[in-house]
C-alpha cells in the first residue's frame, strides 16, 4: 500500500509542523535496515515510525523494536497495528523528552527517518546522553548528510558535534520522489558508528569553544574566539600559539585534534 493510500484509509494527512514525509519504497526500507546490520540480538530504538513501513522491516529482523512517535493519531494507529507483535512497543511522545536508556536499556541501535527541522537536535540528544547507542542509522536531508561527514577545509559545527562522538559515513542517496508528500530536496542515509568514549576530555567546554569559533563566519580564529568567549585577543593569540595553530586560520579549516589542542590551550 502506498503512503498516500495508507493515509487516506485512515483520514490522515502529512503534518507540516512535524516535517512528515513518508517513505514506502521497499528496496530503500530494506537498505536502511541493512545499513544498521540488524540481527535478532539487537534492540532497535526507532524515532518517528510514521505509518510503520520501516517498523515492519525492523520487526522482522530485530529481537526488539521500540518506536517513538510524536503524532498521537499515528501512534494510536501503530499501537493497534502492532498489538499482536510481541517484539514491538509503540511509545507516543517526543524523543527529546526521553533518555534513550529509559526506553530501551543500555545496549541498542537507533534507526530513524528524521524530520529535517529537528535533525541536529535529535542527533545531539542521542549522542550526548550517558548511555549511547552503538550504531545510529538515520535518513536526513542530503545537504545535512554532507555537512555531517565534512572534513577540513569545509568543517562546520554540526560535523564537529557529530564526529566527537561517532564516525559518520553516507550509505546511500534517496531521491525526493521516494516520499509522500514529496520533499523539496533529496535525502541520504547516514550511518554513525559511535565511539566508546568522546574524542575530547571535557565535551561541555569543548563545545563552548567550538561554538564560539564557528559563531562568526569568515572571521579569523583569534577574533571569533575572543569575541565569542569574551576574552582578550592577546590571550587568545597566546593560547593558539601554544596549540600551534595560526591565529589567522578560520574555524572550518581545523581538524578535531586541532580543536582539542585549542581547548586544552585555552584552559
């Protein structure tokens, strides 16, 4: 059944406020599950199951699936549909209000077709939690996927925020025509292999410094950090010298290791 027919059968429409675009292409659904290397030993946290098309694929492969849906009408429909599925639990709620551990325990993978408008917030939420997933496979806007996997000299704050916790790679591109309603842009499936520990010692201070560095585009690092952290420019220049970073460089040219050195020097 197509997403359009499925929605019409239940007198539902995609809701713009939650960025709903429903995917029903069976080959793409299978490739998303393939990207997560799902086995019967896995517990899967699905974010935004929507009409349940991906949920069905996950339920066939995983030992347990917990799907969190913010849309109360869709959640009720899914709860009814999966009532007899012993390995599927449907939760009605906003994933940002839950600690993943409270939903699925300590060992899990995340699979999600993320709404474009809240992609960054959800990824930060699940990666900064105390009990992190082992693997995250998400469908995101193609441009966002490219930002996530960026490298110098095209780094950005999202890339830094993700790569501190995980190793990202783009698994495939998904054309806009694969969705109902059709989004304006193509999407991409991204896999994040989560590190056992963050690649920085003090992540709170690290992100404070990184946000300052990226806070003013096209500014030299010494100026962006001085302004963003409310520090004297001479102090920042001295710290950058200790980190062996040219103060005239721009934030997008730094590697994670260099950001870590800057953080250490400023502290």
